């Protein structure tokens, strides 16, 4: 009788994808009376609504300052259309787009914004921190955001609404839509698709539009999900190119009546091809790990802003009960700087307590032997969201951070055999057990 071949127990088996709770089912925050606080605190909603109405009725110069990504640009487009619908003359509305590598706090950006002589300034999706007024000249400012911030983390004298402490946390585009949609009967038809695009741009294309999120069934009947998602990629593409062409994306988005108009523009198609080629070139870089396996670090060099895409891609693939977050560092985006993006991988999204990238990065910096690294990393370090953070830092400080994290170092103590470390038969060095394959294959039992 033929004997069965023995099974090879050393053959790795594919890990089961971890269960990730649906985003809309996040446990809400409640006030002292037990009422759900969503999408933001009620007093902030009233403040923002009153500001938008006052701005529209003022007939004064207004400056809209949206972030460069799809969420930011759609937020700006929703607000622009709302102000016009409420009666503000379009010739009084200017849009300021931040230059590559800058923030609204950069000196040259503050000068450029002030040169527009605005009476009202509305900043959308830019993130926020404690700072002087948006500009030095007299003005009224409103910040609409969803990035992590505390009550003091806003420009001096600015009003604000922030969704970051009201789970499930909405995007800036959805927050802007929820503020603006009740103000005029035309906003739903003009802006529902913009709201979906911005939300999918930040939260992903598999998001379920179920309560407390608004009902978008009619919008998905009007526009296919594929069309909307392709439009997200198209609007994101120009700002990721080496030329940082945010202006094209904004002009096309504002002039479009729907996602089909976005998809037909040759400039966006060319940008998507350029970004796709650069992602493919950089995405296969091998990572290095911290000794405890909690952080996977990928180092790339590209003039294009592809590090967030690569971080998101690897977050969907690497799988380990040790891994807390992925860090992709790009030393070619800005001269003398390292731009980096961090993402919590799918396998870690249901951890209890949850992974907080911002806290972890700041702790790594605080642990540096110099004792001054946190201060030297500056205000553009460890910003964004607890599950999707990053920064822009000087090269030397970034290398010091990597040293503090011990990236690339082997695990604490190699296995010993007869009193001496186990050697690699080829080169006589201790074996490193923490390899990339450990994050794809199930370990032997």
C-alpha cells in the first residue's frame, strides 16, 4: 500500500485576517446628560454655523484655506458653494493653497494670506496647533478640522470646530457637509458627491454609510462607487507629483458638476500615471524593525509624495500580534528634511488599549539620550491622528529618532547553543529571527 507523504509542518500557512470593527460602530462620547456628542460638541456646531452665515451675509472679502488632499479640497468646495448659495459674491471669495512643505503657520504663507486682505478666514482640514493669529491684520477666523487637537491647540482668537473627540470621528469634508447642508436647499444636490469623495479619501472606500453617518443611498444610485473612488484618486494625484500641482486639482474640482467631470481631465489622468509609477518603484523597499517588532520602518527617496500611499498599502499586508504601526520615511521629498507617514496596520486596529501613534512617537523621542530631541523635532512632528500620524523633520533629528527606536537592531539576546550564540552557517553572525516573512506567515506550533 502506498504511504501518504508526511505533511511538511514547516510550511508556513497564511494568517487569518483579523476582525476589524466597522468604523461607524465606534462607541460614542456622551455629555453629562447622556446625550451623544456627534459629529462635534453642540456649542462648536452652533459657533461654526453662525460664523458661516455671518460670513455669507457680510459681503466682505473671504479667504478659504483648504488642505491639499481630497478631504481638504472637497471641504473647501462644499464651503465655497455654500457661501455662494447663501448670497456671498464669488468675486469676494479667494482660495489660498499652501505651498509644498509648508503649513498655515509658515511665515511666507501668513504673508501671502494677509496680502489677500480678508475679513473672514476659514481654514479646513489643515490640522491645528497653538499659534499666533492666522494673519496679523484684523480678521475673523474659523478652523474646521478633525485631526487630533486639544482645546488650546488653535490659532489665537480663532473660533473652531473639531470632530476628533466625537467618535466615530468624521472627516473634515463630512463635518463641513453636516454644517452646510441644512443652510440651503441646494447644498445636498451640489455637494453630496463631494462629501463622499472626501470621506472615502480619508476613511477608505469600504466605509459603510450607516447611522450615525448620513443616508447617501440616493447619491450612490446617481454615481457608482467606482466612479466616486476613482475621482478620489484623481484629485489626490496632482499634489503627490513632484511638481505638487494642487491648483489643478482645486480648479477641476470646483468647476465639476459631478465625479464624471473629474475623471475626464487629461491633467489628472497623467498625474495618476506618474504617481502610480513612482509608488511601484518605491513600494518594494525592504523594511527594518525595532527589536520588539512593534514598528516596521521603510526608507525611500522620492520627490513625489508617495510615502502615505506606501504606508497605507503595507498597513493592509503586514500581519503580526507584535506590530503596532508602520513608518514610511521619505528623504527625497524636501531638501534636508525627512517626511514620514505612519499607519496602524489592520492587525492592530482592534487592540485594547488602542495603538496611539502620536503618543508612541513622542515617547520614542523623549527616550533619546540627548534629552532634547522632542524640542528639536519641532511642531511638525507627530501630528495628525492617533492611527495615522507623521511629520516633517530635519534629517539629523530623524536619524536620532531612529537610533532611539533602535530600528534595525537585533532582538535583545540571541539563542545560545553550548554557551555561545547560534551562528549563521554562511557568515558566522548571529541569526536575526525578526524577519519580514514573520509578518506574512503563521509561525509553527
